[in-house]
C-alpha cells in the first residue's frame, strides 16, 4: 500500500514500510484534531509491527503487540484514531462493543465471534484486491462470450469438397472452401458497436446459474455462523450446478458475465490463506465500551456481561487459536485497542490479568473551544466542507466567516459544559440547528432562480412563516453568471442557537 503525506508530491509514493512514527502522526492529523499522546501510542505500535516483520522468524514469534487502552470521554477521537490507523495500514479492522458479549454458556454472542468476524472482513478485503487485479482480464473474457451470443461462431459441419466436379453437359464446377474472414469482420463491427454503447438495449439469452442450493443450520456453542452447512458442498454429486435460460439486455448480460469471469479467475483458496495470514499478522480489533464490563464492588447476583466476559476476552488478547470456517486462526499478534470513558469505573476495576494484557494506557483530553474551531476547519472531510458540498448540489453556495466558526465552537463547548459532554458530536447538533432553515429552503431558492422569481421574496416569506431569523441569502455575479450565496456570520448563528442554549432544560432535548 502507498499513501501520500503532506509536503510530498503526488507522484512520489511513500511505501507503508517506510513510514516513521512522526509521519504516521502527520497522516492521522489530517482526520483527528489534537490527542497527540494517543496518536503517538498507535504510531509506535504500528512501527513496532513493521519492525517485527523484518526480524528472523524465531525472534519475531516471541514479540507480542503492546495493546492499548484509551481513556477519555465520548466524541474526542478514540474510534476515529483506530479506524484511520487501520485504513492507513490496509489492515483488517473490527470495531465491537464489549458490552454486547456474554459468558460462554449464556444466550448471546461469545467473544470468539470477534475473530470470526475479523476473518470475514479480511476475506472481503483480499477478494476485492484480487478482483481489481483480474478486472481487465474478466472484462475481456466477458466481451468475447457476449459476442459469441450476439454472433454465434460458424457451424463446424463438414465443408463441401473443393475437388472439380463435372456437369452432365461437360462443364467443370469448383466449390471454394468457406472462409471465416466475413464472420470475423462482422464480429469486429459488433465489438466496436458494443464498446460505443449502441447494443446496450438489444436482448440476449444467457445461461444463469441458480444459487438457491439447499442448506440448513445447526445451533451449537460455536454460533450459528459457524454451522451453516451447504448441502451442495457436502454432497456435490447429488446437487449439480443448475442453470436456467434468462433474457436480459446486453448491458446487464455483460455485467453478469464479468462477475462470472471474475469468480472463475480468482483462486478462493489463495484468498483464504492470504486473509488468514493478514488477520494473524496485521489485524486490529477496537474494543469499545471496555469500561462497561469493569466489575463494580457490591454488585448482587450474576452478571453475564462483566467479569465473565473479561475472562473470556483474556485468552484471545493474550494469544490463542480460534476455530473458524476458514481454518484455525491464531490471535497472538492481533493488535487490540480498548477504549472507554471510565466515568463510573476505572481501569483498575478490570481483572488484573486483563490489565496486564493492555500495558499502554493513554488518556485523551476533553475538547476545548480552540479544538472545536480546528475540527470545523482542518480535517480533510470537516463538517463545514460536508455541508458546503451538500448544498452545492442544490446550486446554493455556502460560506462561513471565521467569526461564525468561532461562535459555533463556543456554543458547542458551552452546551457540553452545562449538559452531557459528547465531545465533537455536539458540533453536529449545533450545525444542524444553524443550517436548519437554509437546508429546508435550498431547493425552493434554486427553483426560484430558474423561474426568474425573486429569491429575496422567498427569504422574506420564510421569515413570515415562523423562521427564527432572516435568511442570509444574497445574489452576486460569478464566472458562471449569477449565483446564490448563503453567508453564515456570527449574528445569524446567535439568532438560531442562543435562545435554546440559554434554556438548559430545552437544550437537553434539542441540542
């Protein structure tokens, strides 16, 4: 895998093996604001994984990943850091809530399902990579099969003799041998028409494989997903590959044939081996809400989602072998990143054995007003850029003044301080409130411009119909002609949000 880092030209590919921890942090900075300690921890863990792969096998086998616990309130970037790290490394990544699992023997999912799900994700990843490799070959093969349907090859009946024959009158007749040149010319003409899209509406009849093979499920302690048995695989001689004739358009038939060719060209045994190896050496599991399974002193009665789950997680984290439908999978070198707010409990409430399997603890800081401002401006897919792109599809330009972003950040910080602290997610609720009227009326403003109606009249009518504040819509000249622009300033933000923020009871329900 190759990525592009800030300050490098796009044609200068930087291999993953060459990434230093500093460069990994720089890549994470594109998506997550602040939290330097957490970024440093995951960057070092990733670099150690690369270092291990360069060691001799006997030493590499003994080096275990240093699992991490992230401690911090919701919405400060715990999940996003782990998710971006997995994308950066092209590693199988699974996010699970620890509170969803129960002890073995109780109704519910057991913790080994984590590894089985991770293998399924890796299978899909490797299959997609192989599909990209064979895509061109599959399309070429599908095109040839489609041309065979549109123009069947000439029959292979015995050709008439080319030896001279005599007529009763004494004249000699000569029969020339048939030539494939005309057939080939016609085939190339059809190929050209197909590539130009001129044959897309023509109907063809193809053989479609039936996929409704009989199957049954057996519920066991391994989970239903492990015991799903296909009778076609168990008794291959009884259930043959059945096909049926179907008529479809050329475009649809081509897509179907491409899929068939891709499946034929891919070696699923190799995909499985690669996926299992990738899980064992580079898999990442994000255990969210780990604090919810921490034991509480003074509890009464059995709790099948707390200490028992911790003891079930323990062997997977420290290294064990899990039986999956794709074979045995070792978890010795899977990186586990646990996260929790730990408002009620604390990391020391986890059982000592599990604490020892997470030697690195990182505390994430609550977000400040300055952090909120940076979140609105700096990330590649920041919230402001998302709203600008959404309203641009309606033909409405959206602009934020720097002062308006500061005002939005202050409101988000204030609501987090006075109500529940949900971190950066508070920006979503504030932004939705600020842009409520504009998002609602954007299509009408576009229609008004096309019909030469007065945009200002629509804004005024919105105010008369109960709008919280006058719409900040203006028209101005641009390179493409007249355009409508919504300029968000601090005053508009205050008019839309301040009344709700002041009323704490109301803000608890709306913001």
